[in-house]
C-alpha cells in the first residue's frame, strides 16, 4: 500500500481533459451507471465519490462551461445541480421550462425535438455549453431497426457536433460539447461514430487496483467503519501499521472488478454491521453472498485431522491420492494455499484427479464435499462429455441476450449463484470443447465469471476438481490406442507415466500449457485398485447389502466362509474396471441371484437366510441358500 | 416559565445559553440555505401532503424517537455533507471535531455534548440531567426524577427516559455503552447500562421499554 500515487487521475478523466477542448462529440461507454471518485479539488471535495452526472457537471462547470445541461428522453433537459444553468439554456435556445425541465421528445418533426434544441445550443456563442445525453443507449430500440425519424435525430446530433461553435469564456475559448453516455457502443448506429472526425470514444471501466487503494488511504479508510468501531480499533492499528496494511491489501485484492457503487455499498454495509477493522474483508463475502454461513469459517481443524481415516472408509487403496487431496484442503483452511481466496478471490483450491477408471476419483470429491460442507450434495457434478460442442460454453455460462435460453442462465453460473460454497466436479474434462477450457482459465485466474445476463458469479469459496482418464491410454505411431500404464506397474511408475502423459496432452496435443500452469502441482494420480484394496471394497459392498436387507426387510443374511471365498475370487478376478467393476460383479453374482431366490421362495421379510455357495459359472449366476428357522 | 421558578438564576442562565448554542447549531438544520441539495421547486401542498403533526413527547412514546446518529467517520473523511441531508454549517462542526472525537479525546466529548446538547429535548422529563464521560467508550448519565411522572407510572417513566437518554447519547458519540442512573430524593431508584450492541437493529416503535430495560439488566429500586 506504500506506493500510492499522490494525485491519481484515472485514464478516462485525463482523456476527458485532453479531448474536451478538441473534440465536440464525446461518447462515454461502459460503466456509466457507476459512481466515481472526483480526483481534483473543485466544487466538490477531492476524492469524494459522486455519480457520473455530478462528476461531469462539476468538471465542466469548474472549467468554464456556463451551461451544463443533462438530457434524458423520459424527462427532457435538466440541470439538477444548478437550476440557473437551465434558465440560461432555455433563454439561449428559445425553449420554456415546465416542472423543472425543458420537455423534448428525442424524435419527431417539431422544431423543439431534443436534437433541434441541441443544434441551437451547439450553434450559439453566448454561453459555453455542454449537453450530456444520459441513458443514450435507450433512445432507440436497436440500431438495426431505426425508422427514418430515428435516423434524422441522430443525423441532427452529428451535424450539431460537426458545426459546434466556439465560445469565449473567462477560462479561455471553449467549444460547445455534446456528451453521450452509453452502456455499449453498439447501442448507437455505427455511422454516428465510425469515421466521424469530431467524435472521441472514452471507455469507463471499473476502478483499478490503484483506485481501490486510494479508497483505503487516509480518512477515506475511516469512512468504512462506524465511529465506535474506528475509535476502538484505531489505537491498536496505530501501534501495528503493518497489520493494517495487510488488511487493506487483502481488501483491495478481494474487490477486484467491483464498481465504485459496489465498494461504496460495502462501506455502508460495514458501518451498518459494525464490522471491525480486523474483519473488514468479511464484508466482501457478506456483500457477495448475503447472509450465508460460510462453511470455511466453521471448519473444524479437529475434524480435518481425522479426515483421512474417514475417507479411507469410503475410498480404498488410495493412500497417496487422499493425502495429496487433503493437503490442498489443509492449505486452503490454513490460508497457506497459493490459490486460495485470501488475497485474490481465486478458488479455494484446484485439483486434477487422474487415473484409471473406477479408482475413486468421483467418490473422493463427494467425500470431500461431505467433510467440508456437511453434505455430499454440495459436490456439483458436470459431465463434460455433454459439453463437447463449440457452443457448449453457453450451456455452462448462459446464452447472451437475444439468444435462445437466455432467460435460463448458465448451468454452472446458476449452480454457483445458488450455492457458492461447494465443490465443482468437472468429470472427464478432456471431453469438453476447447472454448470451455478458456472459460475455466478465467475462473481459475480471477475466481469470477459474468453470466449471459450480466450477473457476476464468484468462485472464491469453491474447490474445483477436474477428473480425467488422460494418460491411461496413449496412441502409438500408427494412431492405435494402447495402454500407457498397466496393473503390474508400481504406483510411482503409474504416477510418473500418467503425469507425463497429461503434460504432453496439454502442451503438445492441445497446445495450451497455460491451463496446466493454472493447475500447478495439484495433479493427483489415483492408483489401480489392487487386490488388497479390492477385498476391502468387496467386503464393504457385501456388508452394506446385508445391513440394508436387515434394516429394511428384517432379512438376516449370513454367508458361509467358503461361499464368501468363492464370491471373492470371482468378483475380484478382473480388476481392470476398478471399484466400479467390483460393484458390477456384486450385482451380478450376489444381488440378482439372491433377489431371484427370495422371490422364488416367496420371502418378503422376517427371515434368516444362509448363503452356502455361489454358482458363478452358471448363466445367469445363482446362489445356494437355505432358510434357517428363527432362533 | 413555570419550570424556571424551580431553577436557580445560574441554572436559568445556563439553560438559556445552551438553548442559544443549540439553536445556532441545530435549529438551522432545516433552513433552506443550509440544505446541501438544491431545494425542489415550491409546490402547492394538498391537505394530504401536509406533514403529520408530531405528537408531543410523553412517557408513553419518549423512547420511540431519538436524535439522528452522527456519522463521525464520514465527517472525518469529507469536508462537505456526504449524506446530502445535513446542513453545511452543522457538518463543518462535525468535521472540525471528528478527528478528536475518534481519537477518544474526552475534552472533545465534553465540547460536543455541551454544544450539541443531545438531551435538550428531555428537559421536561427530569429535574436535572448530568453527564460524565469517564472513558472514551462510556458515558454515564444521572437524572433527577420528576415526582409527578414517577408517581404516574414509575417503571414506565424510568425505562422510557433511561432508554431515550441512552439512544440520544449513543447517536451523538462513538461510545459503546451508556450507563443511566435515576435518582429521587438523593437515592438511586433506577440503574442500567445499555450497550450499543443491545440497541442495534431494534425497531423502537414496537419496543416495550420496561421489558428492554429488564433485558439489559435494569435495577428498579
């Protein structure tokens, strides 16, 4: 925060100074509904944050313009900050004031339409005049569908600017000036500004880092807090200026992309809620998400300590992968994460799960959601194979105005808007179209995304997980698919080969190394399900079936040891499909035959069943069972 | 002037001086030349548009209104009214004192209390109201009860006046708590400490002052 420019004047203001004496037609485009910090000492105090209209009135009237008049097609001409200016304007243009405004339609045939009044004002030499056309985006429906009267109106405006008069003032000669405020330049007919030699377009953008720092300096900073809080906290931070600087820096980082209006609203929220200086940054979450209990803040360190054991109950044989996943979470929780939101608003963590199919990648994401947010429904899954088309980004982020589906918004942006504290799981990311990868780049870099409806969605409280089967198969010299890793390789070997193949994919095949850079060292390779883990998975699944039958139907199942051995050998014989393959075998060898046997023996509940054997070679497989009398 | 008969000459002189200072500072709040925004053009008022007559203060509505909170941090940051509602002269007074007030200077507290006279509206409800700021976070106020009001409805009177005093003082200065003590015939009959936290976000139009005072630990003796 040390290097604050003494007199910070934003670029657009410097351009306004530069061109207001040269170009009689200025178009201010972009953030026109925002408020702005007035950077000069003048009729308003320096650094005061004021609406754009007041800003322009102040700047222009302080610089010799005796008539600064605002026009809106709904009200007419006004001069809200100095009514005397409107009186002079009415006199100089031969118009009359009614109810505090000179009423004039934007189009029409009368001599008193707004463009005709503007023409008279721009031609006269009695008083230096600046006319600001507010909401100029809304004077016509669309530039493509203008009727002749619309065209005439803009034509008169253009002619007025082309032959604008110079006027002698106490501050030198001034050229009468026409300023249009538009949200987007293409709201105006292109012929109005393209190849127009007297027109200059100025872009109004959200306050940059320097501007936001400015809000945090001197007495401006005090205005963020209630008097009681500021008086109470100030002595401590006077003693510890470094801590104060860190808080300010963090706030400046977190508010990237926000408008002055948003910053000012956050300031008022901070005051209203009596937020302390130490907790200043919490106002950003409060402002963005409203009152939503932030699960990150109530995350229990103790519960994270046992997370690995909890995870191992659900995911078997993935010690290293679980350890690495939890490392990222721990970094986020302790604020040590390079990609957390503490300073930049980026997502809390980014993980790239790779490895053979059925090894627990999705399950790990769900387990993580349950651990962090109390419920695995907070893991929002997107199957990226559904986003393989070039226009798929619209499905995810929302279609732009005028396109089909605009009202619905985007699937991803809607989900995060509804639940900003979640895990976003993008399954099989390699199947998404490359335009989507560009969107992800922005999310990973800035932590936010603007949807088709113009709403900004923040990803700063999410963990983003990509899963992929990249690196399991590679193409040989003839383009044939061949295994890159096999079950007989050790985990370190699998890990090295998969990582290397992923890097090759992004760098060489896709030509997008920047995506890999955003993921950093967070590629987590899941190992093959090996025999020991497979036995645990099988046992877990069988136990679950038995307990469910007992709870729901009061059917108590016991499997004889030798029968279980038979089931085990058949179920884990082929582990190429990982845990999912074991599940399929359990369904085929146990669930289906057992259901059939229960049905055939008319057992719907309250029974003790002993499974004495599995006939796994039969087609379909069957079970050998007997019913035991109740003990 | 009936109440003046019970006051000493010094007290009467003091009250007059206070009223003059308060009128100078606060009375001009609504005058046209002090409004920061340009006034709306004069409109003919229809009977419906006439402002509702303010009902006179009594012990059954005393706590429902209070002075507007002075935004000392805004006053520190801006030389001109940032809310567009406060007059320039009044704002300049705030601006001049903001730094000292926010640094907890007790002399500045006293000066603001004397000049702003936040309890000026309450003189009809107590024989005397005294203020003391022992530290920058707390104001202590002691009022001498009026016999007739105390007899009318003891708990209601003490709670209503106590709450109103606390609200006005919390609005005036950036303190965290206001201790209020009521005295009658030299004995303490009421004491309570209201914190800013306790009174935040309340709709006082619907608050029962006795219940609130009790909730805040009031002692009725």
